[in-house]
């Protein structure tokens, strides 16, 4: 705590002693004004010393804020790089670079299209067989 700082106790004691000597020389040592003056003197002294103490800590306090800002910038840049990797935007490779996210989308879309085409092909084969059967029946009925 700042009251334990070197020189604090000596400084406050010297100031209070000087205040008491001044009041005693006027014969006002026990008056209410002397008590008020002593209180004000001690409060002002503590306020000044706290300001000095805080000023001495200021360089160390701003380093934490600067470090936090640097970490924030680091994570922001990391997010931008991850985004560029997944979307293919801003990549360092070339203009034709496709990101991982786009490749994954295209791969899954291709698999879905191929699966749908295979399933539809079964119905197309069945329809072609049915049409061939019906054409054969129609041809046979033309000869009857």
C-alpha cells in the first residue's frame, strides 16, 4: 500500500509536527480549528502521495493494456487468415485458388448429384424397358 512507501511516515509526521508547533505558538493547540487543520493537512498529504504512487505505477499499468491490445490484434489477424483459407479470398497462392470450404461444398454437391443421377437412372431403365415392351406390343398388335 502507498502508505508503506519509503518516506511517507516521516513526511506526514514532519508536517503534523510543524502544524502542531504553529498552533501551540498561538496558544490554539487544543482548538477545533487546529483539529480541522490537522485533518485537512493529513488528507491533502495522503492525496498528493497517492498521486505520486499511482504516477510511479503508470508505466507498468499501461503495459498490460498494450499487451491486451496486441493479443487482440493477433487473434483478429488469425481469424482473417482462417477465413481466407476456407473461402479462398485473399490467399497468397493465385487468383484461381479455391478455399477449403468451397472445395468441401463442391465435393459434397458432386456426391449428391451423382447419387441422385444413379437413383434416377434406375427409373429411366425401368421406363425404357416398359416403353420397349409397349412398342413391341403395339407392333405385334399392328400385325394382327
